């Protein structure tokens, strides 16, 4: 979280306010997407279970790789998010993710790129 906030601050200082605004909205947009996916009847039960376990893992204070380890500590979270998004996209369809995405087009492209991995 601190790294995300630092990156936003750096973008503001560099005068890239639009990029900073978009980055600031990305994580909240992902939270809304996950909540919408969990509540949508078109998402298979197994995909909902995977999303629920991912959310539990992300809010737990313990990680596979502790967050105090630079880069690797945050990378394990990002890899799990990408893997679950890919699974949901395969089981529910990319169109559903596009339909439920609340954010910008650029953010959607990033989410779909993560889902394609």
C-alpha cells in the first residue's frame, strides 16, 4: 500500500496528475470489480470461491512472502491477483469482466492483460 501511495505522489510531483488520478482509482476499482463478480449469478461458484479466498489472503496479515521484503513481498500478491483474474476470465468470460469494470478504459486494459496471463 505504501509503495502504491508513493508512486501516486511521484506522479503528482512529476506533473502527471492524470496518471496519478488513474493509478489512485485502480485499486478501489479492482475492489468494486471483485465485489460485483462475487455478487453476479453468471460467475461460476468455483470462480467465486477463488475470489473469496484471494480477498481473504489479501487482507490477512501473513503472506507467503512477507511484504517487508522489497519487490518480492508485493509481487506474490500481484501474481495471485493475476492468476485469479485469469481463472475468472476463463470461467465467466472476459466480456463479463468488461461489463462489470467500474473504472477507466486504460484500467480495464490492464485488468484484461492481467487476466490473459
